[in-house]
């Protein structure tokens, strides 16, 4: 497995963990999670999105900007921030 | 203005709310009073080209999505008697706050009048259609989504800013479409909403001064459980949200509603989450069977 795939797998796994942390009652939706899923489709409201961000920030010891967070529409956008700030 | 002679919290609250209300009232009387019939250029709709569009049901002024937006906004405003009644029940002993609710009700009532007027004058809805819609809407009743005065102030601050953002977007849309009637409608109504949001924020400022931890927990709780009134009140609201302009996205609400509100009280998003977790932990510990006496 090359480095790029490992990073993508790590990032996807991290986002899934963040989703479960923020929305444990929707754990069953994780089966259908992919990076193209929108936060709207997944029922991720404002606070849940912030909780996901906080979870990821704590794991990676980074701090996302509020403006970039507010612009998140898809899970892919979380991935973009993770790659950018790591 | 009289200065507070007593240090009691109740006296401070009443005196502060009186001052805030008088400032709100004074500014409204001097700069914001408007008449739904005299201050909107309804004559534009009688211009031959527009009248023809209305008659033929063509043109941007009469598109069905305009009707969906205005009808939805009107529907939410139709519950003003419920909003005012419930707000007064919470605040009746605090003059400034109770009188604000009365003034708020008056100002909001003009919004419903104006939306209805456009729906009818544009031909988007007949009087019979509108009356049927109104009757259906009023089968429901609005109840407080949160139980304390402070929580409802948090709710008011967020709900008014969300409404302002929706109306500001509408105003820009109709500027681009050269519809001066709707531009002026959303200009006047949006200005009212901004003033309402400002009053709620000032009310909350007082709450944060008196009890910063409690106010932070309430604000976090309301943010976590916030939804616009239309969700519970307006039929087919989820479907209506598919129409561009009826609502705002989570991203816009987060960036231009929640974040600025938190910043107003010196809170970061992490502070908000910590306050939310504190409250949830405390509520969980108080539940029967939690082991806590």
C-alpha cells in the first residue's frame, strides 16, 4: 500500500470517527459514508459539524479557521482541511 | 433615566431592560416606522409591462418560487399572536422586555400584511387561495421551544438573525431582477429584523454580565437544539425549503449567525461546545436513576 492510499484511508477513518463522536445515534449511517456525502444529506447540523471539527483538531493537534469550517459542505471538505493543516 | 438604586438582580434587570427598550423604541420611532401601503412602490405593479406579466402569469415578478417564498414567510408571521402571548407570559414582570414584545408584535404584524399584499396584487394567489392557506396554517399553534426567559432570548437572537439573513438574500435577488417592490419590502422588513436581533443581543449581554457560565450553557443548548419556527408550523416545510430563498444553508447560519453571536459574548466555538457538554452532563446527573440524590 503506497503512502497516498494510507493517508486517504487514515483521513477517511478519522472523519468516520469524528462522525460517530458527534452523532453516536446515527452510527448506522456510517456504512454509507463517503467523502462525497454532504453534511445536509447526513443530517449534520451546525453543532455536530463543530463537534466533528473539534474531534479532528484534538486528534491532529491543529486548529481550523472558523471561516473554513463554516464553508464545509461535504465530508471531502473536512478531508481537504485535514490535509491542509497537517 | 433613573439609575438603579438597588443592587438586587431583579431591580438591575428591570432597570436595564427599561433602558434598552427605550433606546429601541426611540430609534424605531425616529428611523424605522413605515407604512405597508405608503412606503412601498406598489404603483410599479400597475405599469403596463408588469400588469401584463401579472395578467399573463409570466415574468420574474410572478414566478411560483416567489409565491412559495412569500407564502412561507407570511405563514411564519401569522403566528405572531402566539409568539407575543408566550413572550409576554415569560416577561410580563419586566417592563422593558414585555413592552419590547408588544412593539415586536406590532412590527412583525406589518410583515405579514405586506407579504399578503404582494401575493394578492401580483396575482400569485387569489384571495380565496390565500384565505384557505391562512385557515390551514392557523390550525396549528406555536408553543415555546425553550422554557426560560434567558433561553428564549438566546433563541430570539438566533432566530432574528437567521430571518434577517434570509430577507437580505431575498433583497439582493430582487435587486438583480429589477423588482423594486420586493426590494423595498425586504429592505424595510429586513431592517426591522436586524433591530429585533440587536435587542435580543443586548438582553443577552445583560444575562452574560449577570451569570456568564449559565448564559453560555443556555446559548449552547439553544444552538444545539435550534430550528426555525416554520419547521413545526408550516405544512410541507421540508419541500418548501427546496425553493431557493426560503431558508439559508447550515454553512451560512454557522458563519453569519452562530459564530458572530458567540463572538459577541467572547465565546469561541470550543467554549460553546464545553458549555454544552457541561449542561448535558449536569442534566444527565439529575435524571432519575442517575444515582444522584
